[in-house]
C-alpha cells in the first residue's frame, strides 16, 4: 500500500488558516486497546526512523485502558527490567497529518525484539502472522471495514456526560432518529468536509458517509483491500482523523460502543472474502450451493463466543448487545439479513463474501481482523455446517447466545484453544489477565444507577 502525499488547502480547514509552527514526524505503535503510542520527532531526524533506531519499552503494548503496565500480574515491565524493543516502521503506512503544521507526517510501526523477531504483544504482528497462514496456502484475504462513531458536543469534560451537537437538538433534546437523514449531514457539513479532506490527504479509500440512527452518529465505509494489514491501518487512521476533525470544530468524536443509554450503539462491520493466486474469489458459489461460504461462516460462528472479548473488549461494549437491536445477540447467519451475526450479502461472483456484524466500534482493528480471519481458516480446514439459516420468516430454535457479561467473555477467552492458536498463548494470557482486572474493577464500582435505584428503597 502506497499513500500519495497531499497538501491540505486552507479552504479545507475550519478557520481558513494553516497551522503555524515546524512540521513534525510521529512514529506510532498500536496498543492493546487500539490506542496509538509512540514518539514525536523534530524535523530532520526521520533517518533514525527508517534506520530502525527508535526504541520504546516493549511493555508499552501491555498497557491497560488506564495506562497501567500491570507488572504485578504480567511480569512484563519492571520485573524484567522494562527492556526496550526496536520500533520498525512500515513505509506503506506513511501519511501526512493534515491537522498539524504543513509537512507533518506519521508512520505506523511494529515492535520487534532485538533478535529481529516481532514482539508477541504487537497487534500488527499478530494480524500479519494470520495473513501469513493464508499466504502459505496461496490465498489472500480481501477485507473492508465500516466504522460507526458519534460526534458530540465538545464540553463533555466540563459536563461529565456526552450531549449531541447543538445543531442536532431542539431545546437540548435530539430531533428523533436521523437514519440516512440528509438534514443531519447538512447540520454537520463543516465537520464532515474536514473529515473528508483529512481522509483524502491520507489517501484513505473512504467511500460513502451516512447518518446513522443516533443523534450525531455517522458511518464511513472504507473500500476493500487485498491486504488485511493495510485495511486495519486504514481503519485506525480513520478513527484518528474523525477525532482530529472534531477537535478542529470544537466537537468530540467517540468510538465507544454505547455512549448513550437511550440511543443506538456503534459497530464496526467487516466484509471479507478470499482470493487465490490467480485473483479468483474462492467463496464464489457460481450459482450453485455455496459450500465453502457456508463452511467459513460456520467457522466464524463456532469461534465467536471464544473471541467475543476481542469483538467487545470493554465493559461498555456489552451494553450494545440488546435484543431487538441491530447488534446481534445470537450466533446466527443469513443471506442479506441484517439481524444476524454473520450476513452473506452476495454468494455469486467476485463480490461473494461474508459480513461480520458483531464487533463494536471500540475494537482494536488488528485483533478484530486476526480473530475473523482465524475463524474463517477453520472453515477452510474442514467442511463445516453453520446450521439453519435465519430468514424473515424463520428464526432457528435453540440458537447459542453471545454473552452479555464482560467477565464471562474474559474467562472464555482465557481458556480457548482457538485463541491460543491464533493469538499465541502468551498474548492470550496477557490480554486475558489484563481484561480480567478491568472486568473486576467494573464489578466493584458502585454506579449512579445503584444509588438512584437502590439507595432510596433498600
């Protein structure tokens, strides 16, 4: 993946001015929670980056959602001296930072040990290892993502809670649902123009932008790539530019799965197919029975409970799984059915593919794609049966249900042979133990709901 370098014109910026100051260069690694960490370098020092001379503690990728290295439970920080790793940049991800002074650039990197091997903690390395399994079979996964997110008022730190932008409310209340509502797009046209300008500057393959159900909720579709790592990079960059564009307009964007109790959650849907060495889609049923398509669907369903912690990595993530919503709660599949966990939009021709509809917008895109592609691999190894199809007139009885409980998802993840195979036993332990601490902290926290509901009555 090469990225063309664009200059962002002054007219693309909200205030009509180009940021002043010296350009900067950022080298970034991806944390456990999909967060970006790294170093900001002064102009003229990029040679150090390309030479692989940038160092960061390897424990940087073990940090939890609060930024704690949890050395007491992982033993990966001070216990072993908090050693450095080599931060090796991926030139394909080099992109401008259009929100920064002109000439500023960023590049994604993978953490390596000093023996040259990728760190077991690096999400990009984990996804790359899964893609390598496809390459060993002469196959290439083709992936596209659809990201939903909310844009909200910029005073959330002062108020302590999110509110929709004022242009989408009447007397402080949302004006109903906004699905595909062009007036909602118009109301935030300045923000969306900035977002599109940033996406163009970074050469992101952004396609349609639509208003979703919730007030200030939008979806941006990214076109498919025959490079899963590049597709994850695109998704991560899209999250960053959504936030940077919001800052420029005095707003806040969030990929929380469920920022509002009373409004729709945000998902990250993934479309995936597989091509062979001649560029042919091996999932194409060619007008016949889609056996392989059904088999990879079954592989995804069979591993979904074990991987749910990847698809729903935080306590808030589980508020999104509600019956009657578009967030699936059962392990079901269907042809074109948007209420199922796995949807098959097309079974014939080059567009034959699956759509994975379970993950929230809060996921780490690299771990998400690793789990999805890993599940599909199990359907390539054996001919699997996904069970009865869900249709508008038929809902299979006794389907397996996803969990609504964060801690249950953690414990299932920690003991899964599938997770150990795809992510490695060491990362399974690190991720599982770190998330277990987070789940227990959530359980121990007495919330405002407890006070409002129980304190007056008990």
